[in-house]
C-alpha cells in the first residue's frame, strides 16, 4: 500500500450557530480514489475548503508529504499541490475558456500578455485531457456541463498531487461522466491522490479504492475497497438502516380521470410523435439516457420550448400553452433540472425562499402577511426533509449545497399545482432525505395531485413511479407498469433507440 500524501487529524471548524466539523480524520494516498460521503450538511465541503486553503481550521493538524503544513490561501495550497473543483461553479462568464483556466498565470512575452500563446496552451491542455472545447469561446455561452469541464481542466493544469472533486458529475451528461472517469484513471496511474465527494452509490461502487464517512461533522470511519458494502456505507452515513428497494403499492388508475393528455408532440430539434396520458393521483416516471427527450418533453409541454406539432389537453380540454406562465395558470408546475435557474434568493432566509413560490397565499393587498404561518409551515418542511440549518431564519447561502436544494424542493412540494413535473429532483440530495421526498410525493399523489418524475437513476424511478415511460432519441420506446418493470427492461428500451441511430 502506498504512503499517504495527505494526513488530516482532529480537524474542527465552527460557524456561528453550527459546529460543522468535530475532530475529523482523513488520509489520502498516492494513486487512489478516496470517496468521501455523508448526508447534506455533514461537513464534506467544509473539510475540503479547509484542505484547499479557503477556510482556516479551528483545531487539528494537516500533514502534507510528511511535513506539517498551515494552509493559508487557495493559491498557496495549489502551489503545494492541493487543488479543488468546487460544488458550485465559479467561472468568470465574460472571459474565454483559456482566460479562465490561466487567470493570474497568463503566459507573457516580456511585459505583454500573449493571447496567442494563452490560447495554444489551453487548446493543448484540453486536447491532452480529451475535452472537446474551443479555448476561445466565452464561458458564459457554454452549457453548465461544459463549464464544469473547464473547471476540471483548470484544476488539472496545476499538476495537482491531491485533487479534490466536490460532486463533479451533478451537471454532466453520461458521455461526459465517462470522460471524467477516464481522466480519473489517467491521474491515478500518474500517482495523483483523488478525493471524490458524491451522493451516488453507483459512483462509489465504480470509483472507490477507499471510502470515508462523515456524519453531523464527526468522523464515523473508513473502509477499504474489499470491505465496501453499500448497505453498510449507507448505515454509517444515516445512522440507521434505509431500505432502498421498496416499490409503490400496485394501483389501478384506469378509472381515474386523465388530467394531462399529450398527443403527437413534436419539436424541430428532437421530439417526434410523443404521446402519453397522466391520470389523477398517478406518478409517472420518465426514464431514458441523457438527451433522450425527457426534459425536452417537459419543456415543450409547459411552453418553455416551441412545439411544432401536437395537442395538449388538461382535464379534458384543449390547453393553449405558449409560455411557462400559461402552464402555471393551467395548474402545471415544473421544477427544472438546471439548478442555476431555480432562482433561490441567496441573501434571503429559509422561510422566504420556501414560501416564495406560494407567495400569493401569504400576502394580501397590503403586501407580506402571515409571517408566523409561513414560518410554521417552513419549520414542518425543514423537519421532514431534514434541512440542516440553525433556524428557518438562516440566510440560504450559508446552507450546504444539498440543503439549498432541499429548500427548493420544499417550495415546490408546497406549491398548489394539480400537475407537478419534477426534473431530477434528488440530484445532490442525500439518501435519507431522498426517502422523505419520495414519501412527500406519494402523499401529494394520494391527495389527488398528479406527478411526472424525470430521473436518470433507475432505482429512483422504480421506487416512486406507478408507470414508466421510456424515451430514446426523442421518441417514446415503451411504457411499463411498475409491477412489470425491472432495471434491465428499462435499460433495454432506453438503449434500443441508441442502436437505431
Ligand atoms: N460559511 C458558513 N457559515 C455558516 N454555516 C456554514 C458555512 N459553511 C457551511 N456551513 C454549515 O456547515 C455545515 C456543513 O456544511 P457543508 O457545506 O460542509 O456540508 P456538505 O457535507 O458539503 O453537504 P452537501 O452534501 O449538502 O454539499 C452545514 O450545516 C452548513 O450549513
Ligand atoms: Mg457540499
């Protein structure tokens, strides 16, 4: 077994009202992937921010290549050889890809900055990493996934000895995830130690040489590859047993009224002849690979994208939906997969952000009203979804990434829509809270709402959906009732379209 490059012992860190870390230990060895797991708010990002020189620790020691070090700034940590790719992207949108990668380190000819050499250098780096992107493009024009690839390229340009990736795949497509995993293999072979934070057990299974578990800021333990057992890891994370394999109760919806009837939907870019029905009280799952047409269907239905054909009937009547506001008027709500568009007001508190979308029921002609009621209802969701926050008055930007997302989910669960479309609702959310979200969805459905869940995680689809619609290449390839569906059957349908491309 190789020597540890980085040894962390007894690290503690407090924020006002929160003890984020309590005596945590961690070890990173050369050429290994250490997967760091724990529920939302467990302290993962805080620990990594300490290791990358962003936060100062309160207590504990950090030993790097055999010497005790003080990490005082991100630049110093990077020069030592510790680099981080953050959970939240922080690129400068008006600069080019090349400028973002080498900001502050631009190649110079004498006193002058050489734009040409900068672009060449960046192009070479991207090529070496197998990232297909033009170095001269403006970062603000890139997709979230492309921006993430730029972050990764930037981190790797520092020749890191320890590379920290904080939930790197949350915005990547399947193909890009594959590219990332290949990069990780290359780096391992070169002896780089990698710390990889993820909520996805499939990634843990695939990548982990070792796993370290945090819970509530405390170090719970580490397991070597041979000892890794997912059920055990989950139990260490959550502190109790979680059964992931349950299915919804078998129900017959044939007598329930059709609330949404989509027929022959098509768009220029992708969709062709997409037809499906959603019944009252039903949860319908949309499965398929990235780009198969699931999100596109949702966007076309709510009028976010232009439809080139097809009809939409809501509660039996033709609905004229030209833009998302029309959809809301018809009682259709869409929770977007793009977290950047979710419009959290980061400087406002948890209560404000939770009730924002349901504002009309808390305001009267005089403006803001019912503060107590808003707080009480927010408290209930905070408890149910286990949002880790000192109080409902905490400013949202101080919550961990996953807890910010829980606030968004709470907001949508609270919204009074008859039809709710959730696009990748639990991405970045820990396993315990996922279960709560599924339970709340089921409650909404039992109360007569109808729900569409778009998800790339098959266990999630099988866990919640009464029926599963499988997409490939912009078409529906098949529909399965939950009781007849298996992961294999869904995958077969989803891949079938791929072969015919
Ligand atoms: N700057 C800050 N000020 C106050 N509290 C903070 C700050 N940064 C983090 N916290 C709190 O510290 C705790 C740990 O947060 P951290 O971001 O490390 O969690 P995490 O394990 O990365 O969670 P996630 O899986 O949701 O990303 C949380 O309760 C969070 O609200
Ligand atoms: Mg985090």
